[in-house]
C-alpha cells in the first residue's frame, strides 16, 4: 500500500451534505450508465433511478445482447467497442473512442456512471465526458487491475480522472486509493438491499417440492459458478456432512466449463443426488431461495461487500463465508466462527456443521441480529437516495464550472 493511504482514508470526508428529501423535490436528472446491461445488480440500480422519474440510458457496445427484463423506461444507446475479436489495436481504440463520444453526446447526460472499473471505467475515461463516476465492485480492483501493466495504467487513469469513485467496503477503499483513486473524491456507497423483498419468512413449500428437496437440509451457494467463487470447496465439504444435507446452486451465469467440472466432481465423489444445480430462475424467486436455506455459503478467493451476503442477512439467514477483510466488516461481530480460511475444506465443513446443528432459539436470535445489521447499514432505499443526492451535487458543480468558464 502506498505511503499516505492510511492517512488519506482517515481524513476522507463525505462529499455532499445534500439530503435525500431535497432530492425528491428537484428536477429529474439525465443519467447514463456504462456496465453489463444483464447484471441483476446493475439493473436494480438503474431501475431505481428510472422509477424515480429520471431519464436513464444504458450505453452498450455493439454486438452485446441485452437480455429481456430491462424496464422499458431505460433506453439503450449503442457504441463501437475498442477491441475487435478480443484484440486492442490503435485503429480500434480510436474508432471506439470516437463512437463512444458521439453516443454520449447524443445522450447529453448530467452524470455518466461506469459500474466496474475494467473496460467500463476505462470507457468512461476515454469518453472525455465529465462528470463521470466509477462504481467499483471488488474484483475489478483486487484482481483485474493487477493482471497486466496496461490494465494497471488504464485503471489509474480512469480513477484519477473520475469526478467520484464509489466503493462498498473499507477494504475496497484501501484498494482503490492504492490504485489511484483520489481520497477527496471517493465515497463509501452500498448497493443496498430491498428490505421489502428480502426479509425473513416461511420456507416456500411449493418451491422445495418443485426442486425435490422435501425432508432435506439445504445449503444455498448463490454465487455464479466460476473459478473465483470456489464451489468445489463446498462440494468437497459436503462429503463430510450428514446424508440429509444437500447443496443448492444455479447454472445461471455460470461458466460452461466450470459447470462441467463441478458436475464431474460431484459424480466422482458420489454426490450427484446431493448437489442440485438449478437452471435459470426468475429474479422474483431469489428471496424464496434464501428463505428455503438452512445455511448460505460464500467462499470466494476475493470479494468486496457481496450483495448475496447482504441479501442473506436481510432474510435472517446463517452464513458461512470466506475469511476476507471485506466480509469481516459484516460478519465478524455477528458470528466470527462462521468465517473460514479460503480453500480450506475441513474448516468449511466444520463451520457448516456448527450452523446446521445450531439451537433453534440461538438461530432465531442470530437471524434477528443479522436483519438489524442490514436495516442499519444497507437499506437500498436509503443508500440509493444518497447516490441520487451525490449525482445532483456532481451535476450542480459541473454546471457551475461550465458557467464560470464562459467568456
């Protein structure tokens, strides 16, 4: 970590004092977003602002499919990507930048917000537009920004030029400052959880029956099946758990080769009837999947504040999670015994057994405390209302700057 990062972090002050109540009475904003248009997390974010009456446009590269489900109020503006067939050339870079700048000019946004530093943050910087915000997700800083010299340079340029950088954990804050984010323009912002959807409730009997899980104890592993999320550790841990315990995962957004490897592993270990791989499901089913679980597990190799952990907490569920600094920020005081070393099958199995065998009264108290944590720190209505205020402050500053520069 560079010298001065700790001092910068301590001195960091909130950028805006504008309140959410002020935002509700102001004029609508024109907002543009760069990011994966099919990400459920980004769709929730942009849908909030569209529902608030703002003009919302997703900037999407040509050739990228936009899957069904994006609210009709959200427009899509296409631009040429700077990489052709995965290769970046000087000609492609110039063509992509020109196309992106024209697309942004057609939209004329008050604020441009890139979600995920890699590619999307780079594009925000190349657009030449201000004010722009980069919302960091975790692996974009912890992994992608360190993979290559070129990636590190682009990450630094995109962050240093940003009018605001949003992070969702103290650990990610440190990482962002180390990569080049200016401390005075960096804000702690949670994605938040819709507490009206994700809440404790009875296990859905119909869904349990549909999945053939009657009479089974369920460990729900909600992360996408990719190498980062270490699902094989959970499967191997299952060999040490009682036979009535099953692991529930989803093929949705999983990498095909990783799904194949996981299926081969379950066959080799004799667990084919105890690892349930759901096909694609509706987003409306997600809260019921949490409510059906006895334990939620998340043991990735790298993470920031994961939406899945916040959703599980909001539903009052027990969690077994990898002992990463950003995860400790949420779980250490709640249940430190639920944190396990990364890639440690024995520790993961032991923590799952403790959670499954927990006394019902203790489990209920843990669920109550889990819910209270999210209500206090990650209520989506409050967190996104604050983002709206931050957008307004950026737009106002930009207009003042433009007025001041006129002859």
